[in-house]
C-alpha cells in the first residue's frame, strides 16, 4: 500500500468492507516500487498497485 491517504486506499477500503467479511488483516505501507517484489517474494500476501504498475505486474510473475 503506497499510502493510507491515497484515493486507491480509500476505494480499496470501501470495496473490502463489502467483499471481505473476515477483514483484510494488517495493512503494510511501503514505497510503490517495493510492493510487487514483496508480493512475488511472499513477504506480503497481496498488494494494492496504482498507475503504470497495473500493466507491469506480469513481469514480476504475478497474476490477478
């Protein structure tokens, strides 16, 4: 998660409130360029990406 003050975070929270009844767990804030490597390496379970990262995630071996 790049920032807890971003529009992406707000939209994610609204979506999660309706779609993840058990809760989303711990939120980890990190620089955007570290999110996909952290997901790939298993350091975090999922990541919220924005902007051009939505087009480059396959290069990290990730899928939707």
